[in-house]
């Protein structure tokens, strides 16, 4: 289109304003003020509003699994997503032009012929016509959706007044000078309302036909184009399908009139049956597909993570609006296969209708990316049966903690923090202690568990735990008195600080107070009396697996804006919190509980030997944990590629003891999740610790000669006696 002279442009605007006023007068007598037309013409060079120069129209944000394809859910205030014109079927572009503005490519924003036609129709008693071009409709849609305008200003964008119409004409003319026709058409197709909650052609294509706009057929495009005039009246989902088909026929005739299709094509397409495939777009975490409603716990964690990130806004409300209006594409760290195994294992131990729960979390060492968050609950706001506050439905963060969920006691898994503190203090793995059945400590205590007014912890199975121990077998056999003694040597405050350094958060007020005011006297901390969550615990052990590199838990792989800019928030936030050699030494001892061997063959028993069998001998490490009276049972296991933790507990009633019998099931559940996570990945060997942190293992006398030794004729200890004797006489050192 050739540029017009200022005089021609002025004449067009004056005439357009006059015709617009006459059109409105026919519909609304008394509203015509011709002076507005001249004013509109003289001020046509005025600056466009920011909303029209840089539209801030809301768009839906998408959350995908880590494959970038599997949809988790979407967030939106308005169901809308921008797409490029090249991603919209040509038939859709032709249909909307034919039925809404057939002279779109010939006019400069205002169609004088269309206005005159509307004037004649209105004056002669025909149907009331507004004579708006696509450009003018686009202006109106932007202004009524502009989030930076007040509700009154947005409402004014659709008022039937001469002033509003003239302003629309002026803005349309200015836009035509700034943008190409294709750019205007693209913007229009991305903002027009198509009914059934769908704004823009991308949302409409999904809502009505379950497909992308590039895939629309002629019949589908014609039906969608026909909806724009009266979205609810012609809506085939909630309205009259006959009216929708009649309107589709009108669109096809208009396309034939413009030459976009032939008359034969129009006739043939009119005969096609209405083939809808209505697809509702999920909105939020509770709207995750029913078959995957367990993904909601991960989704909710991501949402909380988002609301805490300043990159998405200065306030929580701004960040919430960004997620619901910003059109982000979020590739999460959720691994559908690992999640499926975790969910299967969690529900195999306890069903959805059990008051007890097995929350499980899986984390990738070296990145902090969360691969799975599962629990035997439906993430749902649906009501529960009377007396069942949290099951089978809940939206409480049972896996990650927060709100009123402080977590659960994880028992002896906290011995890892004591061992790390001791290693960091220079005590080697060979640090030995003749662990008694009960150990009087310096910490004051009364009642049960006290000896003469002092806390006096005991070993759970003295016949298997008592006696001379080093870190390897003390960790493998989970010897309480050894680790309480070791914590005394390095200071309980150092153990508490180590746990915090590895990401253990104290959500319970009593734990936070004790950690802040009495850490030096918190001797019981090493036995896991503080509450934690599977996510915190898995990430703490992932730090060890990554040889001392802590990474903040991360639920995303990438976050991309609607403009295609990838934000840096998907990058792991990592820092070294342990010397690599300290972590390697801890891993060396953590091979003992799972039925494997340390680098110098110092393991002689473990509480979870089944893990080695489930993993088929693949290098793995971990630790079991039982809280007082087996109120909870925990296992956390890890390889260089994944760390997984599960805690069996009753989230609503800590006095409900899950019992030691479930420990084997928890161990198997976690091990199966690990097996899925590493399936197909190359095995990675653990690096051996330095000689300095290994130390000089003492070779004690055979168990039969030591205090508290079991009777040597018992079968389960006969082999142990032979092993001790062999090491005693054949020590290569």
C-alpha cells in the first residue's frame, strides 16, 4: 500500500469520523458530535498508549516435565497463548479476514466503504452494524484487557459512544503506520475472544479441537472465525450447534466471495459434520490431570519456589501475577518415570486410604534438581471422609515441609552429620571406641533414658552393636552409643551446624530454638530427634554424593519468557560446603549399611543389605533411621547420580507408631526408586578417601575375647568370629 499524503489522510480521518458518528447516531440518537471528527484528525499523530505500542496482554504459562513435552499443568488468569502468524493455518487467516474485514489489506485502518454500508443498514432498519475493521477491533481488545488500566478505563474501551469510536479510529490509523498488515493480523488473532474461555486462536484451537492452530482444517478454521462476532451465541460446546454450523456456512461463503476458496470448496466443506474435540486446559496445581494428581505436590513446591524468586516481581503478588499472566514456558525437573516409580512404591507400602504415609523425594546430586516428590495421597481440595483430616486428599506439603508441616524424625540418618563433623575435625574413619550397651553422658536428663540424672542412650540391639567400633561398622550397624560418644568428642553444636550447612531446616519452633540456644548440649541430635522432610534429607545426602557440593533444591530445568528469552533461574545454585575428601570418607562408611564394602574392606554388617541386591551390585550408599519406639522409619540412599529419601510416618498423629516391621518396605521402596533413576546410566565408582582420613584401623581381639561378646556357637555370629580372626592374623598392614 502506497503512503498517503497528509491531506488525503486528513480527509479520510474526517470522513471516517463523520461516518462513525452517523453509524452510532443511527444506533444511539443524540450522541453524534462532529467536532470530535476534526479533533481526531488533527491529533492523529499523537503518541499511542503504551498498551498498544507494547501490549501487555495476559498469556497462559505452561509447565512441562523434564522432557519438555509432557504437560504437567498450566497457570492462567486468561486462557491465552501467543503464536507467530506462520504457526497459524492459512485457512484461519483467510477466514477471519473474509468474515470480519474483507478489505483489511486495502484500507489504512478505517474502512470507509464498510462504514457507509453499516450506515445504510442501520438507517434503513437492517441489522445494527459497527463497521469496525480488524485493526479497530484489535485496539478495542487491547484497551479492554490492559492490566495497567483501571476497571473503569477498561470498561470505557467498549462503550457505545462517539468519543470512544473516534479514539479507536485515531489509534487504528496510527497503528497502521507503525505495523505491517501481517503484524496487525497476528496480534488480532492472538487476542480475539472465541468463547468458552479461550482468548486467541491458539487457546481456541486447543479448546475446541485439541490441536495446534497450524493444524486447523478449513472447516475448523471457518467455525472458529465465525465465533468472533458472537462467541457465546455460536459456541458449539455450550450453545447451539445448529447456529454454529450456520455461522460456519456464512464464513465459507464469505471466503468464496473473496476468492480465498472456490464455491465448490465452500459447498463441500459445508457438508462436513461438526467434529469437536473439546479440551479443557488445566489451571493450577489442583487441576493436574487426574491420572497424575500426585504431580500436584511437585507443582505446588515449584509454585512456592516461584513466589520466592525476585526475578519474577518485587512482591509476592507481582510474582503470582507473572505466573498467571506472563506466558512463561517452564521445563521442570520432574522425571515422569522416576515419579511413577516413587508413587507406585509409596502406595505399595500404604494405600491412599491409610492414615500413615510414605513421602518420598528424589534429588540429583550436583544440581539440586528435584526428580520426584511422591506420597500416598491425592493432591486435591476434595473433601475427606469424616475424621480423616489429611487423607486420601490433601494439599499440605507432606514431602517438602512448610505451612504447618514441620516434618518427621528421621532417626539414625542424622548420624551422617556427626560423622562428617568428626571427619572435618580431623578424626579419621578408624577412630575407635568400645561402645557399651548404654552410655552415660554429660547431658542432664530425668526419667526414662537417664542414668543418675544424666542422659543415658542405649543401643537398639546390644548383641549386634556393642563392642569396639570404628566409623565404618558403627555406621553400618547404626551403633547409638558410638555416635553419641563421637558427637561429644567434636561438640554437638558442630553436628547441628553441619546439618544446617547441608540444608536441614528446622521448621518446628522447638527445634529452631534448641538449635539457636542450646546446640552445644543437644546430645540427642545425632540420633535424629529433630524433624526433617524427605526433600531436605535427600538433598543433604545428595551433597555428600556430590563430594561436598551443596545445591539448593531446584524444581526447574529452564524458564523461558513469552518473547523467547531464557532466564538464568534454571541454573543450579551450588557451593562447596565440604572438602571433597571429607565427603569421600563419609561415602566410604556409608557403603556399609547397604551391604557393600568400603575401599579397604572395613564393613562387617549393615542394616539395609537388600539395597545391594536390588541395585545389582551397582555402587550405592545410604543409611537407615528409626525414631524412638519406631514411631517413624526412614531410609535414604544415594549413587553419584541420585539421592532418594523416604520416611514412613503418620503426619497427623506422631504418637501413632509405624513400627519397625515396615523398615524393610521403606528400604525396598527407596531402592526401587534409585534403580529407576539410574537405569540406563553408566555406573560410576566412588573415589577412595585419602590415607589421612582412613587412618590406621586398629585390629581388636576376636569378638569372643571382648566384653559383651555373643556366644560364639550362635550361627549368626560364627561367621563373624571367623572374619574377625582372619583379619586378626592376616592383616596386610
